[in-house]
């Protein structure tokens, strides 16, 4: 039995885009419109190799358009890959979609039957999930302050999100896959939700796959992170290892003994060199000093700083919540 809840192998999803361009062509003395069409392929997911351990809280991070939602839709069987393979709980989303949905709670589009109330939707969902719990539905309705008697279409965006999360949590699923679960939630409810996800879900040995714009929230709860950009997974590692290995180092010296395997990025200026290092920092700085370099400063990095460096925006003064 695999110890992975989710695995992808060189997963690809390409979309063909059509562009029509209206120009002007001239024949003799008469100008006529001229239409040109062009096709190109958008590589929304491009050779994704991802490994989500069972029992983990996996933070899936990337900018808008990086491929996060497309990946989740592939895992849910809502889109067909262009190439590669994937497994969810050891099953193939293309051929085993129903067994996967019975064991997995997905919150992706946050769209439910508009004329049903929260209570109606809970009763409706009950018949589809073998591990459904009315007690959990009632508990999370209270904890998340969901107005269960209102019709879905009359709920605010935040309450619609909370109702979708409630229904996923009440399924008794082995795996939760959530796309931007805190969107539209106020800080108090966000805090309550994160506590629920950790205390009531992940601490029972189940798996949480969390795609989020809010890196501070992911850093608070995740034990694994994957960073995707332009459809490629740039980093996948335990969060504790990421925080332990990434350092910002300022040094003075010439002909520094620098290996590409250790130095993620280097910037020189005003007589100093700044290095973004991904290695054992004690051994690295000891080697620098042995070669005559002066180490001015070694600073830890938080997840937001690491994210910006990994996607190549470390020098751009852009808020991380926009980039994520």
C-alpha cells in the first residue's frame, strides 16, 4: 500500500487558445477587413511530479494562473490530462472517480444548488457519502456560524464558502482537497476554520491538501509545501526543512567558493554579496570563512520570503498576497 495520498507523474494539461486579429488589407483602391487566426497551447500543468504523504497537511502555493486550480480539477476528474499520470488514494481519477469522491472532500468552485437551504443540502449530500455525519454537520454549522435555514443563493460569499466547507467536513473523508478555503472569510472565522482543519481533521491522521493565497495561513498549519509556477513544481519539501535550509547570507570576499547546488540566488553590490542559500548553513559559512570571506550576517527566511525567491520575484516589491 502506498504511503501517498496524492501522486502525479509528469502530469500535463494543455489548452489550445484561439486568437482572432482583425486587420486591414487593401486590394486596388478598396480597403477591406482582414481576419487572422492563430492557435497556441497554454501549458496550464507542465510535467508536474507531486507527492502528498498520507496524514500530511500539504500547502499548494503559486501565483494566480500558476496551475493550482487546474491541478485540483484534474485530481477531481473534472478535466482530462494531456499527458502523464495521477493517483488519488491509490485510484485513478479518470476511471475511479466515484470511489474517490466517496472518500475525498473537494471544495473547488463553491457553487451549490441555489434554491436549497443549508439544511436541504446537508440532507441531499447525506445519501452520497458512506461516512456522512449529521453530528459533524451540526457541529460545524455552529462553529463556523453558518445560517443553515437560508437558501444558498441568498448567502453572502463568505457564508457560501463556509457552507461548502461544512459539507466537505461532514463527509467523514480520508482526504480533503480545498481550493482557497478562506476566501471571503473574516479573521475570526478563518482562525476557527484553521483550528477545525488541524484539530478535528489532520490530527486524526487524515490528509489535507490546501491551495491558498494566504501564505501566513499555510505556514501556520502545513507540514509540507509545494510551490508551482507556470505549471511546474519548483519546490516540494517538508516545511520545517524548507525553513531550516533557506538562509539569506551577506558576505565580503572575492572568488567565493560557491556551488550552484547550494546557492539559490546571488546579488552583488556596494562591496558585499548577498546569497540566498539552500543548504547546511553551518558547513557553508565555515567553508566561506576558510577561503578568507567575511560573513556579515546570516538571517532566517519565512515562507513568504522563500516563496518570492523560488518564483523569481525576490527583488520585486510586490505584496506576496497578490503574487500567490
